[in-house]
């Protein structure tokens, strides 16, 4: 089965899809966590949390698919990347522990709600920073010897990785704010709109800064972006970012509720495509290609059979869950 | 300067700690999800309000248990890579796909329908809501299916080859998924989940019966839990016995450690009840044993020869003291569970199930027994697999990531501090919910202001035959 297709490329695309699904879906959950201190305790915070309470768990599952998929299809990459990014990965996991339990605990303990709100925000900020730092560390290159990571346990820390971390915090906060513009009403809605404008500027600046530095990092990034004939296509990406930024500003000013969120997703998609242009066909940038890291054909086929049936089903019932909880939310939740 | 061995010990401590914490939540949520599905099904079938009250009572607890299971499980899915990277590289082609199937068939299913199950009753109506509950229950079961297949392959690997890079590569997927210990482990674990849950539900019911023996919710949950315990405890003992015989066939060293058999017994091995394993000297000190009984249990023949650890190289010995004691803890608790089941049957026969306070006290004391037995059993099977990660093929010493000891020490400290802080709060919240007696017109998982009239569903207005509309 699948003899004439390069399954390694198919799987790289599926995992990229899972990672992107995670970024956009948990992105706005984490963004709401990041912005939580900007909302007043009481109905504003309750509403913000209620808008994602029924779906956050499903959203986080894409992260498990990203990690599990890497383990299954590119085990060598999983084995090299995870120890290399040890500290940020552990920090992310612990951040997600706080974020996840805060969803339940803050309702169960009104006396300590302020404390769990801090845990919700702290967990979200740490998890997001750690994800951004992990991405930055991966892009700047990690030391590999044989089939293993060969660097130290602080290698991930650099001005560039911290820049990407902060950029991602701005980006997720933008997703969270525009999500709330779409899903809420009243003072919370107005506050989210005002935040979205500022976060939009911050996010576009962060994208620009990271994009400006990336080609000068070691590796083939410069070549991937600026060699002919690629350059004719790759230059479209920053152009589209500029257009998206313009429309984000206009729709936010113009009182539109849905477009700001969709355009923010577009910004993330463009950044993600840019990332793809930078690293393809490597999975550990500059060190290991997807073909070197790939598991054998029979492993790829075995999961592809299940994935091609199950992923469409998952998307269907995930869509159904979003549809059930559609519309504007209030502090009373879905009752 | 700390050596690699220290990093290895720390990595093992971290994995053992995080998995021991994690395992109690899915065990509880597997059992609780099925219990909730049964309650909702009974409510739909009979229309009796008490079943919906109990459903709403337990779903609040389920929500907390599930959240803790999710966040502690996410840690596990990345820890293979962070701390056991050589293991991940070598086993990824075989075990990775099984875990990917777990994510695709189980995690998404339970997470996708959890929102509807917790918050969606009014949005989708009772029948679709029941389907969501069933989806969550099946999701928890599929999750157990795949992860136990992974674990079993590490215990009894088959269906693989080895490629030039030293990776295990799949040759026969059927043989890999249904490896020899998998069916036994799956049955043993799923029964453990049901038994553990029935003990918790029984203890909560008993607690409230001790305070008010006429509380209809407490009576119903206690009765259901005691039926389950009486039914499942003996089944679990049979399943455990079969699992033990399977282990004897495929992992004899583990059984030697469980039995404390350092020495071979050519004409009938004794059953060692107690004793102090002396790993250095390779013998049991101060042992109290029944002659030939071990051979009778394991071989069904008094005089059957049984080999001891002296028949295998010392470098392949599991640490006997841990395995020997954790096994005894599990067995002792299993016997107490059986006793509880039997006593409850007697009380039921004498029509004193709701009145006999010694039974209620016994059931209350047994509330946490399932969790202890599960962790003890887990330790028995995992430590009994040592010194290998893939039994007989890949040593634990050759599986770990190239991390320096301080990195692992830092993460282990963070895990210990944060897990104790966060999960003890969660357990406290669960105990608080359990301390409240189930009420007619019980509230479900309803965020928002607790004294808000619009948020409370007046119980009689929710009936199985009625399609519900959003309140406003």
C-alpha cells in the first residue's frame, strides 16, 4: 500500500498540521490565560474562561499528537530534540499542569480563586514562553553527535530564543483577545478589542524581528529564502503579512467581531509557512532531514491507515463540539 | 562531578514518581466514566431521579479527576523523549505507532466529548448527551487498551526485527499489539479500574450511610458499589492468577522476585509468606513459608521443580525486596476486597445492607485500597522487568538520555514540589465534594455564581423524555 507516495513527506505534512492545529487552538486558550490579569475579577474573568472551558482539553490533545506523532514517525528527531530542549519542555509541561487544573480548581475553591487565577496566568505564560524558546532554540541549531544530542543543558538560552518566546506570548495573547472579541459582549468585549489593537502591533513587530534575524542564523535559511527561483515565491509571505496586518487593524477599528480572529489565524498561518520554508526538508534544522529521521515504511503505513480514517472523524466531532458551544458567552457559562 | 549513573537513578526516580502519580487518575476516570454511563443509562431507562442526582454528584468529581489525569498524562507523553531518548530512538518504530493510535482513538474522543458531557446537557438534550458520556467512557477504555499494549510489548516483546541503526522495527503488527502478556494485563488493569472505583464509590456511600442511613442517593451508590465489589473482586483474583502464570512462562525472573525464590527448588518450592530478602547474599532471611505450596499454585503440582534466581546471571536480577513487598501489599489488599464483597453479600442477604454499621466502616476504610493496590501492582510488574526496559533486549542503563545529573535533579525536584502542591489541592477538593451528601436535585458542573437562581436546574424539569432547550 502507498508504494508510489513518499510517505515521509506525507507524515511531515500531517505532523505540521497537528502542530499548527495545536498552535491556533491552544493558542487562544493560552492567550486568554496570558490576558487574565487584564480582566476584572468576577463576571469578566468567568466569561473569558467559560468561552474556552468546554474545548481546551481537546485543543491540548493536538500537542500530544504532535509529540506522539514525532515519536512514531520520526523517532530519531524525537530522541534528539527532547533532550536538547529539556528545560523548556519540562517548564512547558509544568506550566500546562497549572493552567489545566486551574480550569477546574478555581470553581471549586472560591476563597482561593485569586490564587488559581494567578496559576492560570502563570501557567499560560510559562508554557507559551517555553514553546517559543523551544522553537527559537531549535532554529538556532542544536549540537548532534551520532544519533544523540551532544550539547549542554543551557544551550537553549540565547537572545534569539528569548525573542521568539516573547513574540509567541504576544501572538497567543492576540489570538486570545480576538477570540474574546468574537465570543463575548459588553465591557469584556470592548476591553478585548482595545487589547487586540495593541497586541496586533506587538505581534507584527515580533514577526518582523524574528524574520529579520532568522536568515542570519547558521544554516541554510538564507539560501532557502533568497536563492532564485524560490525568492519569487518566498517574498510573497512578508507581503501577505503586511496585507493581513492592515486588515487586522481595519476590522478591529471597524467594529467587526469575527474577522480580527480569522485574520490573526492568518498571521499565524503565514508565520508557520515561513517556518516551513526555513527548515524544510530538515526536522532537526541543519542536522537531520525528515528522511534520515523517518521510521520504516511499515510503521508509517500502519498509522497512516488509522490516521486517514480517524483524523477526519476527529475534525468532525471537534467541529461539532465547537458548534454546540457557538455564539456569544456570558458569565453563567453554558447553562 | 556527578556521574551518568546518578543521572540514570534520578531519571528512573522521576519516571517512577510521575507515573505513580499519573496512574491513579486514569484508573479512577476509567471506572468513573463507566459508572457515569451506567447511571445516565439507568436514568434514561427508568426515569428515576436518584440516578440523575448521582450522575451530577459524581460528574463534579470526575471533572477534577479527569483534569489531573490529562495534565499528568501530557507529562508522560513527552518524558519518553526528554529522559529516555535512546529508548525512544530504538523503540519508536514499534511503540510510537501504538501511542499515536492511543492519541487518535482515545485522547481525542474523550477530550472532544468531555465538554459536551460536562456542560452540554441543556444544549444537546438527554439522548445526545448520553452518547457523549458513552464516547468519553469508550475513550478511557481505548486509552487503556493502547497504553497497555505498549507496556506489555516492553515486557513480552515479539513481532519485531532489528535494523542497521539498532532500532526495533515492526515485522508483524498483530503480534506486536497482541503480544503474549497483553490480554492478561488488559483484563487485570481494567478490572482494577472498576474495582478501585467501586471501592471509592462504596466508601463515599458508606460515609453518608453512617451519618444518614435513609439518604436515597447514599443507599443507591452503596448498593451498586457493593454489587460491583462482590462481583469483580473474585474475578480479579482469577485474572491475577492467570496473569501470574503468563508471567511465569514469559518473565520467570519476575516471578522469582515476587516469590522471593533466590534458590532453585527441584522437588517442590515453598510459598514464602514473609521474610527479609537479602539481595547481597542472595537469600531470604527469617522466612516463614509453607512447603511446596508455591509449586502447587504456579504449576498445579506439589512436587513440580521451580527454578530460582540462582539459575540466571546476577546482572539480570530484578531488585527482589521491592518486588517481593509490593506484590504482598497488592495480594493482601486483594484478599481484603474479596472479604468486603463477601460480607456485603451476607449483609444484603440478611437485609441489613443499609443498617449494618461495621460493614459501612469496613467499606469506608477500604476506600483508598484500590489505588494502593494498583500502584503496588504497577511497581511489581515494572520493577520486576528490571534491569531491562525492553525485557531481555534493552537494558535500562542503555536507554536513558545523555543528560547531566543536575538537569534531571532540577526537574525531579520541580515535579515533586509541584505535583504534591497541585495534586494534593485537587484531592482536597475531591474529598470536600465527597463530604457533601448527595441531594435530590443535585447540581452538576456549573461554573459561575453558586447562588444564582438561573444556574440551578430544578431537578424535575430535566426528564429523559424531554428535549431541553437553552435556558434563555
